[in-house]
C-alpha cells in the first residue's frame, strides 16, 4: 500500500511539474542512439497523430489557462498587461530570426537559411517547468504561456502555409466558419459536456485548418473562448481541489491527464536524434534562441512599457530577465519545427542538434535567477542587499 502511495505521489509530482517532457526526451535520446532502427520505426508511425492531432489538445488547454489569467483578478487582467506577453513574443521572435540569419549568412551554410521558422519555437512544457521551479506559480507562468502560444503559432502558421494544398483552399475557410458556428450554438444551448465542442466543432476546425494551410495543431484554439471559464488568481494552478477548475465541465480537468500523455509521446516522437559531432550549422539555432530571443524580448518589453503597457502583477524586470532566458529553450518544439522545415539529411541533423542544445537555456535561467536573487533565490538576494547596505554604512 505504501508503495502504491509513493508511485501515486511521484506521478502527481511529475504531472504538476510537466516532468513528462524531459523524461520522454531523455528516453528518446537514449533509444535513438542505442536502437536507431526501432526508435525511428516507432517515431515515424506516431508522428502525425501526436504532432498534428494530439498537440491540438495541449494548445487548447494552455489557451484556456491564459484566458482565465486575463479575467478580473488575474495576473494578465486589463489589456495593457495582457498585450505585453504578445509584444514580447513578437520581439523575441524577431530577435531570434535576426540572430539566426546573421549567423548563417556569416558562414557557408546557406542551406540553413530556410530554417528560420525553427527559432520561432518555444518549448512550452519546459518553459512552464523552468519558470514554475524558479519563480513559483504566480504571474510568470501565464506570461510565458502566452508568449509560447504566440511564438509557436507564428512558426506553425509559416510552416503550414509553406506546406498548404492549394486545390483544397476554398473548403478550409468554409469548415472553419461552420466549426465556429457549431461552437457558438453549443455555448448558447449551455451543453454540459465539452466533448461535443471538441468532437463536432473541433473536427470541423481541424479539417478546416488542414485544408487552409494552417497547422492543425492550432485547430482547437478557437474553441477555448466558448468553453466555461473561472477566474484564476495569481497563485496559478493552486485552486481548491473541489473548485471550478476541478469540474467535469472544465477543460483543464478533462484534459489534464490526456495532455500529459500527449506531451510524453510528443517528447518521445520528436526528441530522438543520433548524436554526431557538432557542426557549424548546429550553432545557428542556439545562437538565435539563446542570444537573439532574450535580447529581442527585453527590447520589445522596454519600448512597450515606455509607450504605456504594464508589467503583470508581481512581476518585475528581474523576473522578466529570468523568463526571457527560460523562453530561449526550443528543445522538443524546435525538433518538431526542424522536422517540418527540412527533409531527412545532414542539414536536418544539424538543426536538430542545435534545437537539443537550447536546453542550456535552463542553466542560463537558473544562473540569472541566482544572480538577480529572485524567486526561490529571493532570500539570498535579500541577504546580499543587507550585506551591501551594511558595508556602505561601515564606510
């Protein structure tokens, strides 16, 4: 009985902290390098279902959480606060693309120029894990969630338009419109289950996105505004176990465990890469993600705040530096984007190695939090400030 309780606690801890992503990625890396044939057989057969269908549920749940954070009392309440993560995502993406292209143009790897959508990727699961570990469950998590949604959506739209099927162009918008009408009707009828929204409206939207050239992983995003929502306070995901977020009508309650399974499979399918020596091309992605994104994000936020936008509640500039570093990790999403951009070959391998190396963003974010004395290192920062004040008084 004690053993069962230990396992249950371990599973609950892994679910709450999105540890399924790094665990799945670790298994994929080991499997790919020790049994490449069996791994790629497994990954190729699951890739479409996981990347195009399963990930739609992940994005829907994250959008629901962001919408609740924008309600009265939430960390992103008022448009001046809710707009800032969007601006930071756009600025960070522009910075990442600029750094990526500049690095590629400075060398001889011109084939990598087409890979700029890769640096649009932010690994949502790992970014959530990093900011929650370093900064807690306050305003940082919805901020980085909205950043990840916007940045990944930009990359997915570019990739989807590049792979679109022109002869099905007219059917796509029609199905999207029908899907939205169905969701409006279900909302007005106050249907008690969200599965009708997903099964009927969601299916129409999925095919509409697919035929329009938009990536179907975003297909359930338009559904979120039509589903029941409850205000989410600053202590994100710390609601009462019997509160509105635990209701069978709430998207988070229904999809929480399925999304964890999807994220585990997503990491398994996309993270497997056979290790090779690090070529010059493998540096392009980390340069864009680890250098360009944080700089672009912080510049965009600085300009936006000067123009009148506001920082989220309980979030200052030191925390934003940590968030910028945490958002530099593309990892499994970068691998997913790389596979969609490049055909199988040496260039794809270099891009995937580069995406894997962005995991160092976790170390950079941790170092930044330690140096700035924020989050779990806040007490250390307070002690350091007191020592500095004491030395000044002694002088």
